[in-house]
C-alpha cells in the first residue's frame, strides 16, 4: 500500500496537480524526496523477518484477517478522495479542455471540500491510518509516523484555511480546516 501511495503521489504531481509559479526551499524539496524512503524503512523496522520461502496466492489469502480487509478498504476509500481533492484543486486553474489558464487561487467545492478546507490532508492521514489497521495497530513505530503526519498536516491545513478565510469574503463559514466538525 505504501508503494502504491508513493507511485500515485508521484503520478499526481506529474500529471494532475497544477502548481503555482512559486518556489520552495531546497531543504523542503529534499525532505519531500527522502520522506517516502524513510517511511518505507519505518514499515520494515517492526515487520517480520522474511525468509526465502515462496508464497502462493493461496498462502497469502489463508493468512488474511479481517483487519487486512478493513485496512485495504479504508486505504482505497481514502485514496479515491485524496485523488478527487487534487483533481478539484487542479480544475480551478484549468479550462474545460484541461489546459492551464492561470495560477490564481479560488474556492474549491465538491467532495470533501464541503466539510474541510484541506481534504487531501485528511485523506492522506486516513491512508496512513489504513496501513496501521493492516498492521492490526501493533507497530509502535508506525504510530509515530501517523503522529508526524497528523501534526504536520494539521499545521498546513490551519495555515491554508486561514489563507482562504482572509482572501475570500464569501468563504464557507461552516468549513473546518482539517477534521470535519472539529477543526
């Protein structure tokens, strides 16, 4: 699931998102590149030692538990909403033919944007929680990853929400920053 998330995020950045013409600090850029490698290593730090035994599809299904299915379902649901959020954001800067026409900010509407200003951050948090569910919640190190994602995304969501509220007088008053109905 983590590999799928990393590849999907790369494809989303390359083919879906429309970034402004601003620049980010080189350290922030490097952290973005290193992040998925470090997160991938985190998964292995508490995982089982893998032997050389060859597994069949039947072996894998026989080992499946309810929490594996629940984690996969949550992962897929959150992934769909994460993608939809980025499509909605990109569409704000494109015309009907899909061509980028400007880099201005606009108020996004649709899907989870009706509840929160940054549904892509919420969906990403749910993706990481889904991975924890597939671990049956037993990987302590992964909970630290979730805490990092929660706090980092919460800060970014609040800043983004404050930007929207200041920039647009007609910004929806009931919309929260990150977690529906809470903040």
